[in-house]
């Protein structure tokens, strides 16, 4: 099953590449992100602060800002 990265919502799975692809499709909803290869942590900076993105999180870009939840 293929993923539609242009949708406003996304559930993070084990594929870092897919998560980064979704973020790249919604660049207007966050300021920046950084990935630490040593700790394997993805952190996204957005209007509401910083979030550590983990598997199972629900990401939403519907309102022009990144909203995250578990």
C-alpha cells in the first residue's frame, strides 16, 4: 500500500524516510528539523515549540502549523 504524503495528517511509523518525505511536503507548518544519527532522534521546531518525533505519533498540518500527539 502506498502512502499519500500530501494528506494533512500522518502517523509516524518505523520509516524515517517516509516521515521526512511527509515533512518535506508540509514545509509551511514548521520552521526546521534536525536528526541525530547517533541517538536516532528526530526533533521538529515549529510555532508551538519543539517536539521529539517518535513512532506512533500523529502529525497534523491542517491548520498551517504542525500539531503532534500520541
